[in-house]
C-alpha cells in the first residue's frame, strides 16, 4: 500500500496485491491505513463522495490492485 499525503486533509492511497490478501473490505482497509479516521468517519466521507477513485467503489469490497 502506498499512502501519500497531498495536504493536511488529502490522502492518495493505492491498493497493492498484498493489501488484497490482507483485507477484504475497503472500509476496514482505509481505517487501517489512515487510523485517525474511524470506520464511521470513512463511511460518512464515502457517502459524502469525499473518497474518489477512477473506478466505482464499494465499502464492503476491496478494489483491484493499482486502484
């Protein structure tokens, strides 16, 4: 997993093959990688469309590696 902070509140996270082995759910993955956010905060950010990707995301499924 690659994490890059682009400002105080922006993060860019890329899923790796290892992440796909370690995590099944996007919300659990993001909570582990950005521990200052709870799962409920991740869910709210997702619902408010503050989490974006080049593909359609679902909180209960980890996207492909490279996403």
